[in-house]
């Protein structure tokens, strides 16, 4: 098969892939509150609420509602910037970190089940190719 034929086959498989994975993607995805927590967890430093809203393409009202709920759950703390009282700094708490770590464990276990069906060699090859595709897309 030449590159064009492979591209055509991949294009056709994309529809099946998306259809098959849409159910799994729904399980794996983190939305709303958990998405905000995931960003704070992965970045590892406090962020301004406005920066979080931009990164996640949320309105200021939506991020404010999410942060209020997360604060009530004790998953984040908010503090006003001492240099600019209009800015709110958001920090993930220990409880928030534990919540995200539980989600991470669950999602990794689900992925491991799928990869186990491929076998170790194919799973490693899938990882290698996925990393390479990401390098191409990000260059």
C-alpha cells in the first residue's frame, strides 16, 4: 500500500474509530469541575481564575460557578491577588488532589484493560506511533 492508499484507509477508519471510542471517550473525559481540577493538578501551581477560563474556553460566569462549587467541596481555595484585587488566585487543595488521583487511577485502569487486549508489543507500538503523531501535529 502506498501513502495515499493508507491515508484513504485511515480516513475511512476514522469514522469507525470515533464511533467506537465515543462511548469510551465519554467515560474517560473530564468535564466541568473535574476538568478545572485536572488543569490545576497538572500545572502544579495556582492559577488566576481568568487564566483558567481562557485555557478551558469557559466564560467568566461559568468558571465562577465551577470554582464556587469546588470551593464548597473543599477541592480548591480562592484568594484575592494582593497586587490586584480584581484577580482571584485558585489553588487545588489536598482533597482536590486526592479526588483527581482517584479519577486518574480509574482512567489508567480502563486504558490498561484495552491495551491488554492488544498485547504488550502492539500496545508499545501504539504508544510509539501516537507519540510520533503528536510530535508531527505539534511541530
